[in-house]
């Protein structure tokens, strides 16, 4: 009888766990539009909603203030060093009148000439795979 009761308790527990909703990952404090970002002048989009992964970024992601498509990624699927969308968050702010920046190289050039300031914010790192 005790074994039967333990079996029923075990079954109830397994059923309860199976019916629980999955834990949702926290979303970062920003939301992407339909189109995510630029990679070397091309537009890429997200595969799933972003999930916050503070201090875990591996690939550069730049949020450029004042752009309609505000994100620029340093790598994309198929490029050497793409880590599946583990993004290191960088905020790009303007020191001059804004112009279009659609690649990491353009952002780094703008920073080297003093047109923009790049600020690393590891607390905003996130996970979000992308595709062309």
C-alpha cells in the first residue's frame, strides 16, 4: 500500500512539473523593431525575442542613437567568430550631427575621428540569434 501511495505521489509530482509553464528569461530593457540591425550594410533580423544575459556578451553589438534601425552587429551567421547571438552591448552617442552607420568598421572609424563615443555597458549584454 505504501508503494502504491508513493507511486501516486510521484505521478502527481511529474504531472505537476510537466504542466508548469517554462521559466521565461528576462528581456533586456530595449525591444527590437521588425528589423534588428545592420551587418556590414546589410539588414539582419532576430530569430527569437532577446533575453538578458548580463556580463556574458562575446560579440559586439552597437546601439546607435538617432538611427531608425539602431543596432549594428560586428559578426553574423557564417562569419568567423559568430557565437550564436551572445552580444556585448555598446552604446554609440554622437559628438557631431548624426549620419548613417551600418557596419562595425564605420562605427570604429567614426569613433577614431571623434564623431561618436562608444560606451560599453556589460549589464545590457543579451542573447538573441540573428539571420539574414
